[in-house]
C-alpha cells in the first residue's frame, strides 16, 4: 500500500510547458503501452466504429491506436485546454486530424448522445477523478448496447517494492524537475483494487472485470 487514504491529484494539467514536456516523453516511451492497449481492444473484438478516449492528455494513445485500426474513428476529450491544444498539434503532425478528434470535455459530462460509441477507453486518468461513479455512469450511458470498454489506471495498493522500483525508473527518465514526483503523486491519488470494485458495483457500468497488475489495474468489459 502506497498510502492508506487517497491523496488527491484532482486538478487537470494546465501548465503549457509541462504539457509539452509530457507530450515529448510520451512520444518517446509509449510504443509498448500503446501495443498493450491495442491488444486489449482487439481482445474485446473491436476493430471498427466510434471510440471515445476520456482524459486523453497529449492524445498519444488514440493517435497510436488509430494507426493500427484504420476503420475506427476517435473522439478524445480532456478537461485541460493546454492538453487538447497539444493533442491537436500531434494529430496534425501525424495527418490523423480527420479521424481523431480532440475536444475539451469532462469525464463527468461526456459530450455525446446516449448509445453513441462502440468503445470507451480511459487510461491513466481515474486517479484524477474525485468521484469515479458519475464517470462510470456516463461511460455506460454513451456506450451502444454491447459496447466495450478498456480502462487502466495505477493502483494505490500496489506492492510497495514494485512501486519504488517503477518510481526509480520514472525519476531516471524524467529529467524535468517538476515531473519527477509525478508517478508517486499519481500512485498516492489512485484507487485500490477493492475501492475500484466497490465503486463499479455501485455504478451503472455493466459486465466488468478488474485485472490487477504490478502497479496498475485494468478494468474491462466482458
Ligand atoms: C495522467 S494524464 C493521462 C493522459 C493519457 N490518457 C495518457 O495515458 O497518456 C490524465 C489526464 O486526465 C485529465 N483529466 C483530469 N480530470 C479530468 C476530468 N474530470 N475529465 C476529463 N479529463 C480529466 C488531465 O487533464 C490529464 O490530461
């Protein structure tokens, strides 16, 4: 356990230079995480349709996944205007702006009609949400009947030795002083697997499973 209670990290990232820095680092180091998410989406049997990414940050996940799923259209939202601006620039850089759309928006009020999407993804963002239940309910609302979801976030109940190891790696990679404590702060803000399970049970999201991993957990439809 990293911390007994959640220590909030609930505000969106607004600082433009830090946003640019995260974007650069993500472009460099996200190839493997993108492959992992892609394989989980494929395991859900989703290859086409409309996908929503919630808390997209610099947009590296939807942009990376879109390359491998050419029949999928993406809407990706984030509360931070600085992140959306960076994500839009990343989309233009890759020539994907017609298929991956970025928009300012909140996880608590998804800018979509009921049953509008085939897939919801939400990566490394749950720990920013003070109350994830309204978000889970929103995800349930915008998903088509039989729609799928793949979510992943850190877990505060990760084994401490593993958390320390990954934090050391993070600190080695992150040269920017202001980003150095990022992983540890996010771990402290994260849910435990049990807390997440309790919230999902009280939400409208149907047919979910949690897969705990080293310092993260995956929440997926089945
Ligand atoms: C750690 S970043 C993850 C970015 C991206 N998904 C990734 O894994 O690279 C979390 C993002 O969630 C956004 N965020 C925080 N609260 C939010 C909310 N209520 N609704 C939408 N986005 C939010 C932040 O601005 C930030 O860009």
